[in-house]
C-alpha cells in the first residue's frame, strides 16, 4: 500500500514548501541553542578545511625551494608547517564530529517526539478521519515521512551551512592567492555543475518513468499472483504473460536509460575536475614560470578546485533533500494539526451501575453534511431486552450502534441511557458501559491471555479460562503448547471463526452492563454459534444487548427485531410477529424455503 | 550468489568482456595523467627559462587522456547499464514464468506478498549490485594493482605511508561497521515492530476506543519508540565519526607524502635528483588518491553485497522450486459431459502430517447439482481444490468422465471446469473484462449481460458506465456482495461442463441467494454444479448433499434423506431453522 502511494507520489515533482519547513523549525525550537552551536561548529570545521591548502602551499614552497639550497629543505620549516597542519586537521576532526554528534542527537530526539505525538494523535482523532484516510497513508506518515525528515534534514542542515562557509571561504582564499586561476577554477566548476544539472533533469524523467513502470508491474503481478486460481482455471496465463512482458520491456528501457544518465553525471564530474586540474597546471606554469613557489600555488589550487566542487554538489543535494523533507513535514503536520475530539474534562456526571434503558429520540445523522443516513430514528428499549437490527447492506445498522457508542456525534435528536443523554457524560464513560464486539476481529501481537485481558485490571486466570470455556475454545487452546500463554502470530493460523471467538471472550472478560454485537459471529459456523449464544445468554441475562447480523438464525431469538432500510425502521417486532406480518422481513426469511 | 549469474545471457557476457576492455583503457588513461603532471613539474622545477610550448604539449596530452578516459567511462556506463537492465529483465521473466507454473502448494508456501517482493525488490537489489558493483568490482582491483605497481618503484617510505593510511582507513571502517552492524539489524527489526504497533493502533481504533485502551496501546508504542531511539542515537553517534575520520586520513596522506618528500630531498645531494623527488611527489599524490579511490569503491561493494546476497538467495529459492503439479502435454480427446467421481480419496496438505480428507467417495452425474456442507475448516474447500488440480490427491482417484484428472492436459482441464472461489477476487480493468476473463481479450457482450443477469448483478445498471465501469486493483471499489456476484457471473460466463461455487453465496442476502440459484437452475441446464455452502437454505434443493465432518463423509443424500439419517446434518439444520421449517 505504502509502496503504491510512493510510486504515485514520485511521479509528481515535489515543490519546496517553506511553510512546512518553518513549522518543523518551530517544532524543534527547544533545540535552537544546540542547533546554533552545531552551526558554529560547522563553520569552524569549514574554516579548518579552507586554511589547510594555504599551509600546504607554504609547505610546498619550502620543499621546492630546498632543491636549490645547498643545505636542502629547511626541516624546521617543514616541521612547523606540518605540525600546524596536524593541529588544523585535528581541530577539524573534533569540530566536525562534535557537529555530527549534536545534529544526530537532535534529529533522533525530534523524530522520537514526532512519533510520540503522532501516536497520541491517532488516539485523539475523531473516527471519521479514519473513514476518509486509508491506513496506508497514516502508516506511511509514521514510518516513511518521519524517517525522511530525520535523515534528510539532519544531514542537509549542517551540510548547507558548512557548504556556504566553504563556498565563501574557498572563493576568498582563491582570489587572495591568484585571481586568474580563481576565475578558471570557478568557471570550469560552474560549467560542470550546469552540465550535470542538465543531465540530472533528463535522468529524473526516466527515473519517474521507471517508478511508474514499477508501480504498474507491482499492480500486475499482485493481480496475477493473488488470483492465481482464476488465471489457472480460466486459462489466462498466456495473456497475463504478454502483459507482463510488455511492462518488463518498458522497465528494461527506462532502467538502462536512467542508469546510463546517472553514470554520465558521475563521469562528467570527474571529467570536469580533470580539466580544471589540467588548466590549473598549464596556465599556472605559464603564468608563474619565474616564481619559486609556483608548485605550491598550483598544488593548493588543485585542492581548492576539489573543495569548491564539494559545496556545489551539496547545494544541489540539500535542495532536493529540503524538497523531500518539506513534503514529508507537510504530511506530518497535516496529520498533527487535524481537529481533535472535543475536550470533555468539564463533564462531571458519571453513569455507573446502570439498569439499561436506552432511548433513541428522533436521531438524525450523516457522515457528511450533504448526505443524511439516519433520518429521525426512534426506539425505546427496555432494560434487559435483546435487540436485533437487521436490514440490507448500507441500511445504516452499524451506524446506529456507532452513534450509541458515541464514535460519531449525532446531528440532532438525542440518545439516552437510563434517562441521561450520552452527550452529558464523557466518551470514556459511554465506552465503559458497553461491551462491543465487531465483525473485523482485531487481535494484537501478544499472548492469548494478554489479548483477552487487554487493558482490564486485576483479572485472574480463572476469569480468562471461564471466558474461553464459554466461547467453546478451551479444547483448541489446550492443544496449544503453551495454552493461554501462546503468542498469537501468523504461524498460529487461527481461522476467522476462532478469532471471532477470541474477541467475544475478550468482551466477556471486560463484563460491561450493555452489549453490542456487530456481525460478531458471522464467520463462526452455526453449530458453534449456538454454543456461544448459550454462553452469551448466560452473560446477557438482565443486560440490554444489541445484535446486528445478516444471518437470520443468529437473531431469531431476539426480543425485538428492528428491520432497518435506508436509515429508517420499516418494521419491528419479534420473529413470529414479523413473519405473520408478511412484510420485508418475512420475504427475506422465507426465500430460504423456496423450492425449485 | 554465483549461481544466479548463470542467468546471464550470451549477449550479457559479451558485454561484460567489452566492459573489462573499456575499463582497462580507462584506468590506463587515468594513470597516464600523473606522468604528464610529473613532466610539467619537471619543467617547473628546472632552473632557468621555462619551455612554455612544452607545457602546452603536455597539457594537450593530458587533455586527450581526460577526454579518452571520459569516453571510455561513458561507453562502460552504456554497456554496464545494458547488462544490469537486461539481467534484471531476464530474472523477472524467469521468476514470473516459474511462479505461473506453481500450484497452490508452492504459492502458499512462499506466500503472495513474498513472491511479489521477490519479483520486484529482490531483483532490483541484484540490478543495483550489477549497476553499481560490477564496474567497481572490475575497476577497483585493476586500478589498485596498477597504481601500486606504478608507485612502488619510487620510494619505500611513500609506499608504506600509503599502505599504512589505507590500512588505518580500513580498520576505522571495519570497527565502525562491526559496532553498528548488529545495531542496524536490530533497528530493522524494531522498525518493523514500530510499524506493527502503529498499524495495530489504526486498524483497531474502534476496539481500542470501545475499551478506553488508548493509554495501554500508547505505552506499547512508546516502549518500542524508546528502544528504537536509543539504538538510533548510538549508531548515529558512531557513524557520525566516519566521514571526519576519512577526511583526516586523506589529509594525513597528503601531509605525509610532502613530509617524506622533504626528508628524501635532504638525503639527495644533486639538484637534478632533488628535482626528481618533487616531480615524483606530485605524481605520487595523484596516484595515491587513485589507490584510495579504488579502495573506497571496493568498500561500497561490501555495503551493497550483504543485501544482494540475501536477495539472490531468495530469487534462487523460487527458481529452484519444481512445481508439484505437471500436466500431460497431449489432449486426451474426450468429449466431456461433466461427470465427476471421487474414488477413496485421501488428502493431506504438503508439509502436514495430519490427514485433511479421509476416504472421500462420491459421484456427480452430468447436469446434477451437488452440494457440500459442513463446519468451517472441515475440508470442504480441500475437496473441490482437487478437481481442477490445485492440489493432487495423496491417494485415491479423481475422475472426470471416467478419466483421471492427472491424465488430462491443462487445456482440457481449463475448458471443462469453471470456478467461483471462496474469496471473490477481481482484476484491475473493467467489469466486462472481469466477467469475460479468458485466454484472450475478446469478450462476448451478450454473454456478459446474460451472466450478469443470472448473478442478479443489477447494481451495474446504476453505474454510469455500466459494464465498462472501472474495477480498481483488488476490486476495492465494490462491496463484498457485489464482488461475489461478479465472481459468480464470471464462473457462469465460461459455459463449462463443470461449475464450482465455493461458498459463493454466503455473502449474499437470503433473497438474492435464492434468486441467483433459481436463475442458474433455469438457465444452465447442461452443466454439473457443485456448491459449497454453510446455509441450509442454499443447498436444500440440491440433487445430492454431502455432509463433511473432520475430513470425512458423514452423510450423502437429499435434504429429506439426510434429515432422517444424518445426525450432523440435522444438528446444522436445527442450528439455523426450526424443526417445523425443515
């Protein structure tokens, strides 16, 4: 999923978004003193790098002049220059390491904070955020975007500053030494820079095409591999292979084109540095043929030329890093700045030990303002009743229980539990009143016991075992090598039905006064379901419970069946009375007995 | 690793040879340049008037070398990119072909996501190894040896200085990698962990809120976050020393060459010899840089190598697997009527010792509707998997019109059997191409419409583009019930003698379920139909019903017969309907 998004995203060129970068800087402002310190260190390191060649020049001077002196090279001078250089290099080492250390530390702490904030945010967002955003998108923010920020930004921030220092410093030193050679060096380097920039844009085109090809290929093989049975039975193999080969050929072409261009970029940089070396030598010698320390000047310029090309390429690199980082931080802050659930710390009413009367009073609701789904839903549910909600897909069954749980806020009307509006108590309080079991079984990495206890406190093994017994899993779990302490993993290979049994057991452990079952037994076979239902009946005795199921055998025993279509109750009553009515419910139910 | 390069084609090998030639040329030219620098230095250090024209001649030669080296390098880049891209294309084709020949057993063993990564990412790793590594692998040793040969004659002190510096660079890098590598592996694992925890939080958001377990989940996330940060901090601090240390080594190399030059000059008395030292010094500086470069290149290979090794192993695993099911090439030449017979079939899944099916025997007459019912996991799907040979029986026989399925060609099996699988799956494309899926792209529109009406897919009429409506990857733009109906339509479109519906009706509501079955009954008269189901209502009208419990047949007959004689069937029925409704 994330891979897919990535390939789509890279097709477009990411723009540098200064606002997003600004937010990032504000976010990490607590580290500002350290960042400034790191920048100072970076500049210091650059200065060390710049004055190095100047000392090399002096060293070369004293060596070359030694050729003509009878006493040879003045070793005192050599030692002096050498030691100076050693000190400069050592200081450079310390400064640049200190800078790396500080920036690395800041980066890690910042990305940790980002991850923590995102994880907190996920728990504080209203549920409709998750309806409109895919899981892959949010996940890619946690993993990819935070990583991109930490990797690109830490390097490029420090790089950029030291590059600027290096850039300015090298220009100053070159002009101080010789303006003609300086102009040649700068000119040739610039030329090379422009050339590689041109190649880079060209190769970018092929890289993007390559990414698109890869996306296509991924899509195709995912289709073919997952639908292997269909391809095989319906004889589509040859056809699919042709499509694959077509994409494969495109990929081949874009692959080698993008590769040769990036190779050319690298080689043209070497070529340019060779050319500038040659020019420095030839021009240098013709200009300085009488100067004793010509060689020193030339050697120092060769180092300058190398140093000069460094900031140029790191400018280009920082630019693209900043682009990536700004795009990533835009996505991160987009998530972090989403509206959160309304704060409820001022609510003082607490519902406890409830009896279980539930009233839906003219409830209106739509996931978006334009499209209302529930149009004035009314129901008066007495304590201890077993309520079933049935109806075609999209009728709004799940929406009704979602509103009851206050996963969404209703647009108008009211829902009351024991006469208290659920708006007047906190969401946490509402959640505490309910055991909710959903169709999508959600189990996490951990032991069976951990999954059943979840966040409940002080639960004995006895309670856990009783719940397992009740859902009919005790035989299965006793066959596992570590019983309830067995870790859930892919290799355990639980069937969908077994997972549903576990989530029901989890609800039994929580033991709340109200119960919601949303297609909770849809994957359990009907004989096992009866075992669970008997256990449930024990559990639900005296408790108000809400059951949604499209398998009618699941809900036949309900006290009240609400038949819902298009957000309205169109029929209600128990199984027998609804059959007598010969309406919508009876029609669906009786289609089981049509003889043909 | 070496084994995977057997996938090189003749052309690739020829290109590799060309690359070697070009690289030798490039290295020769690169190493020629310092010689001219030496000449230039000689001119410079020579006393008296300088011969300027000679400077330009030398400069010209150097320029020619630079241009030549550049051309050789670009040509190498061309050939190596061809090799890398072609190699990866070959690997992908072979993988795809191989995987297409797999049966379910092999696919399930590798799992689909893993096969996808093997076809794409792992191949990309190999391509990167060749693209970046091959040149380096050829060039680095040539360059290093050649350059060392060139400098070794000049002075032992210089040579040993170079070797010492390179040695210490390697030691630094080695130590840093040795310290960080285990941590990197750990970080990789922790990153997966972190992603899992985040995924868990998002996919379980409703459950977590229903249980007020936000803090519980956050604590789990934070403990991984803490650990990953601790490890990241450690590696970033250690890795942060790498570049400064390498810079120090390079600087130290230059300085020591100069310093040694000073000592060497003082050991010589004559002016020409002394000048010679300076000439050597300039040349040596350049040569030594080349040697250092060569070692850096080798280092890069060692960075890519571990991942490429893993990838090549993963690719070979797929390529070395022999498909467990092989079809006879020749058609048997039977005119099929659609009779199916199982004779004492036993079956266990590969790598599993537990028998999945035990002694299954039954016979479906042409045109009959045959239903299979039983609890989840009892082996219903395993039975029908044996008909189109997704798996082969462990013992016993599966016969179609009296012929063992193992003797039928792939083509004949394809023609005779149609299937709607348990999990409805759609291809990216449009509705038309999904329903009319087959060996080629010609789709009969009338037949598509017929098939859609049989499967009660009236929702298509509400779509703007009708049967030309787009189907997204994985069919995500359709609901479960809609996908199921399209999948039924596809099975019907094919007009095979045998049509299998594997639990295809359970996602439909009772009424649609009934209507679809009624349509099939009325419109498809000359095909044998096998229905796997959980609901009694779905199968009560079948000609024969087989009840499976724990992989064994516990009942076979009509609805009425089974109610009387089969206890399991009666239990299932009573769990869904009342006594009087049966």
